[in-house]
């Protein structure tokens, strides 16, 4: 029986290949930082949600309410330079790449 360990499914490509640090979409704000923004897709809405349960006397089930705050600026995912994904594009490419 040939089973794949859960860690094997998440393992990165061979060492030194296809890491965020070498990707054209990775935007590191300062040279010494290990984290940066992935600019592969447009920024997502930035919001916070606070949920609370409100129960009136005799009410069953209690009512849930949410206080949602949407901020003005969008955000890009913040990723570690050693992470990887299936959307990797090298920093410097000699050919124009087209998606099918």
C-alpha cells in the first residue's frame, strides 16, 4: 500500500525553486524583512467583524448580531519569502508568458 504523508502534500518544489522571494509578484517593503505582499491578484477588502450573542428573555435560540467594519484600503496577502504556491512566476523571464 502506497500512502502519501500529509506533509508530503504540502512540501515545496525542490530546494531553491519557486519560492516567493524569487517570484515577480512578491513585494517586500524593506530589504531586511522576511515577509512581503503577494501582488498576484488585486487587493482584497479589509474588514473586521465582531459577533455577539443577544438573548432576550424567553428567546430561543438567542439572536446573533455582527458589527462589521470595512476599512478604506484593500490589502494583499502577507506571505513569508520562503513560502510557495502554484502561481509562481520568476522575477526575470526571457519570454512573454501567457496563461491559457
